[in-house]
C-alpha cells in the first residue's frame, strides 16, 4: 500500500498515535457506519459533508444526527451542494429521500459549525502534520480544497477514499462517488497525494448479513437500534437492485476507507496507476486502473484495495458501535 498507518488500534485497545482524520461524507447509511468507525479509531478532527446520496441539507442533517447519537465533540462543516461541473445526482433508490431512511432518527440538537468545508479542510491540513483525508462521498470538497490551496497536497499523509473499482453501480463502469463528480475525482487522482482506494471490488466483500445485523441489534441503546434498522433498510434496497442471491446483505462500503487507515493489516492491495474517465459516454466516472504488465506503464498513484477480512472488519465495527452503546 502506498500510504498506510500501522494498525492504529488493535482490537485490544487504543495505540498511539491515532491517525488524525477529516471524514468527508454524504450520509448515507454506510457513511453513518464510517462516522462511528472514524470516531472510535481515529483522532477525528472534523466531519465535512457533501451532496451525494441526498442533497446537501439532508446529508448535513444526517451527519449532525450521527454526531448527537455518538455524543462526540467533533466539528461538522457542510460543503458543496453540487458537483464541480455536472448536475447533481442523488441516490434515493438506495438511501431513501432523506438519505437515511429506515430508522426513527432523533432531530439534531447541536448546531452546524460552518458551511465552507473546503476552507475547513485547508485550515485543518495546515494545522495538523500527517493528516489523512477520508472521503466517502463524491470528491467535490476535496477537489475544491486542493484547487484553492494546492500546496496542501504536500502536507496530506494520504487520501483513503471509498469509490471506483473495476465495475460500477450507477452504470456499468460508474461507481456513484466517482460517477457523480468525475471532474472532482480527476483533480484528486491527479494531485500527487498518496491514495488508497476502497472500490466496489473490495466493498462488495463486506456485507451487512442478517447475522451481522442481529449482532448490532443485540447491543444496548438507541444507537445500536438505529444502526440495525438502517442496515435492514439498506440491505433491502440492495436486494431490490441486485439479482436474488447476488449479495447476502447491503455492501457496507464506507467504513472500509476508514479501516484501511487504522487497520491496514486486514486488507490486501496492489499499487496501480488509476485515472478517471471524465468524457466517456458509456464510461463516465470510470476508474481506469492500469493492470498491464508493460514496462511503459505509468507509475502507481494509488493503493487499490483488493481483499478485506470481512469478519475482522465487522468485529472492529461492532466493537466501535458497542463503545458508543454503553
Ligand atoms: O457507491 C457507493 C458509494 O456511494 C458509498 O459511499 C455510498 O454511501 C454512496 O456515497
Ligand atoms: Ca458515501
């Protein structure tokens, strides 16, 4: 892997230093799980929100709800309400109109800390050595930050993103986070920052099976009940979208981008050059992964995650949820 932490937190408990992280997200059922993982396993400097699974007001609302449910003191800054160039595309077929359908969610009680995510990202990168950016939605905020302050690229330890893969989920080759804003993804993949990519090839190995949902629901308290209900809804929409038997639960994509930073030993990866298709008719938003064995291939810019120990990953997520369920 191009840029990894040593396991920042073994299952037995915290180890120092925990990676400093900004989580940029579009909650989103799997983003909600990523928030729990980031809160538990990282030094979470902030959460930024972006339009993606739902419009920005909804993804921001949902991030504030998750902050309250976890009872954490982490700033939340909203960001881009649309892609750099394209018209906004949302995913109500997967996440519902609210972005977090399927659970009885409390109203947020804490205020938003700001509305300029790109500026927050820039300031936080400038004030923290070795920081990671972990985007789990369209890359608009990250691209805007890199465009506004290109020099931050040298200060970022790595960008561990959920997105892309060798196939798509919005189109044959377009995975939602990249497909929704391919121009932003091009900026990020071309910025020279060490990248780790949790694409669909690895995230479809991490499924919210009924047995795993039951383990979450068995935990005490409101958070576990909400997350179990969200995973049931999420898995049901996956079942409607995919062939019978194709997946034994919703693919819980986003927390893998967090765990790739905090627990890299549960993954395998290959270093590859990855570029973004921004003009294709059939291939808009494709992550073009150079798998060739020719000497003339371009130098890698990305650690492409290929496998995950799904049981280990779920045990970590379960432990994180349990930590906030006491
Ligand atoms: O394609 C899956 C990705 O798109 C996940 O991050 C999901 O939350 C949506 O943002
Ligand atoms: Ca997401």
